[in-house]
């Protein structure tokens, strides 16, 4: 439990009315509300998780909120990142978040860090805050946030989401486990798709983010039992919650300093291998593809290796769907071979990565082809704007 000097904390007369429903709770009362006002919380990210937890932490009366983010608001964010609105599209997320927070609670101090958190700046950014809330969506940053919290001895309120499932816990609190006890080693790059690749139910981060906000408030007021030592698993499709016990690993490596987390997670190596593989493949632009389809329509097999539900959203006229998963299993290879029948093979996906992988697999089977740079998203931007962006 945090121990501020509550004699120095005074509520504004308007705050008594604003937080009246807290003040009449014996577990919070005036002392608890003063604790909330005295507390400082740093949120890493203002995306799906950061949006709801910032809204509710502001509404709860947290006195100081720090926000770390370097991104701008995109239309695709609005399905789940509820702190942002349409009028903020194209503008910095941290400015959008601050604007909304101050609408909810004008007594909240909002600190903005428009930067990518890194090993060089993490300790300086996190040091002034009582609690750190992890709203990130990638493994290098999660390990970085965890290790910095361990070095600074700060609670790390953790949440993650994917498709229809989420998880939450509290790391590094009162001798409890940290993130490395849950994941001693990162998964191989690309094994766990991002939300941009795999999708996410828009409501899901609201639930997990609010659980993170709840845990943060409980730590501040010193009430209830936190999720420290317990990993809460949520499945929105079944509407079920499960718990797994977490314990500190007595033989885990001691965290002594921050490291290169991109290197630790194998990102540069994977990117280099991917770039090398793509460089070995013939490539064309969407403008080249348009010209080719107009002049040699009957001589080209345009292969779409996205998933069927993506094909339903948007398609390039004349493209034939053979999902990458079918090519990986071998079933799609024979289908492509039968469709090819002497045609020139051109392969596309959403952005060009999956199609390059598909071409690499086909090449191993003796089937040569050309990759479409930028995929259907580039086609929509540069050739046919009527094709939906997703």
C-alpha cells in the first residue's frame, strides 16, 4: 500500500460532489479519496487497453496520470480505443487522451511523453510514478516495462488481449511474481499475431482495461485482494473467467539492467531473414499489376492468399483465393499447380508479407511467381479507392 502524507492532500469543494459515491463507501471514504488524489500512475500506451483504464482512472480521481505514446489516431482505432473520437483522427493519441481526461476530471494532472519507450528513457520516465500500467501490445515493450518496474520496485499492472480472449494480473507487487515468471522466454517472432493481423473484439479491451484500472485503484487505497500471484483469463465468447496461480521462479535470472529488448525477442534477426527472403523474390507494384491485368488478363493467375473472411471484405477483380494456410498444409500447392496451367503467377495479400511467404513455399515446390508490393492495401490507395481499407 502506498503511504502518502494525507495531511497535505485537500479536496476541492467540487471534488466532494464529484466523488460523493466514493466518499460514502466505508472502504474508500475521505481517506481513500485523498489517497487516489495523491497517487501517480503511468500508463504505457493509449490504445485498446489504455483507453478504458485512463478513462476510469481519471474518473476515479487519480491526481496525476502519465501517458506514454508516439502514435496518431487512426480510423481503425475507433472500434475499441474509446478515449479517442473521429475529430481526433490524424492527431497525436496522447493529446486526444489528455483532452478527454480533463473533460472527465479537470483536477487531474496529465503528463505527456510523446515518445517510444526504450531502454534509454524508461527508467527516467517511470521513476516519478507510484504504479505503472502496461497497455502495450508487443513482447519487447512488455519485457522492458517489466524489467524497469523490477529495477525501480514499482507495481506493474498487466493486461493483454487477442481476438476474443484477454488476461490480466499484477506483477512485481509485495514480493509477487513478475512477467518473466509467466514468460521466461519470448515466443519466436511472428508466432503470436498482433491485433492488426489477428483482429480483436472491440469490447474485449474495455473489459481487461477496466480490470487493470480496478487493480490499480485497489493498490492505491489498500483494499481488497489484488491479482498478484494470480493470472486472470477471460474468454468473451464463453463469458468465462479462469485463474492460474503464478509464483516467483527461485532460479530466474536476476534483472540487473535494461537490455536491447528487440534483440532479446529476436526481432532484428527475423526482420533480416524476412528481408533476405523477400529480396530473392520477383516483385511488382500495384501499378505494374494494373497494367499487366489490363494487357494480359488471360495470361495471368492472380492469387490471393489472405483468409476467406478478408476476401469477403475486399478483393481485386480476377483474383483467386487460396489461403496461405492451405499452401502451408500442402493442399493449396496442388490447387495452385492445377490453376496455373501455363499462366504467369502473381501473388498478393493484405500488405505483401504473407504473399512473400506463400511464394517462398511455392518456390520450394518448383512454382515461380511474382509478389505484389504493398498488397491489396496499396491497390486501394494507388489504383482503386473503392476497395475498402481494413
